[in-house]
C-alpha cells in the first residue's frame, strides 16, 4: 500500500470495481449509489469499492 497520502488518494479515491466483469471505473460515490453510472464493458450498475492491498 502506498504510504504517501497523495498517492493513496490518487489510487483509491472514487475508484470502483464492477461486480460482474471486475472493470475499474472512476466516478463520484454519490453517482454510484444513485445508480447513474454503468459499466463500460458489461452495462451493469453494480459496483464495489476498490480494495486496498
């Protein structure tokens, strides 16, 4: 895991992963919760936050 705060923010803030095809997408959390964002690859609207290593 990145120890520098700026690097951690850049890598993990507003990054979500599609639950079906595991594609990463960067979007605001509010839009994810409202269901306004869909996956570019499969078209689903189910996302989870990116896990920190």
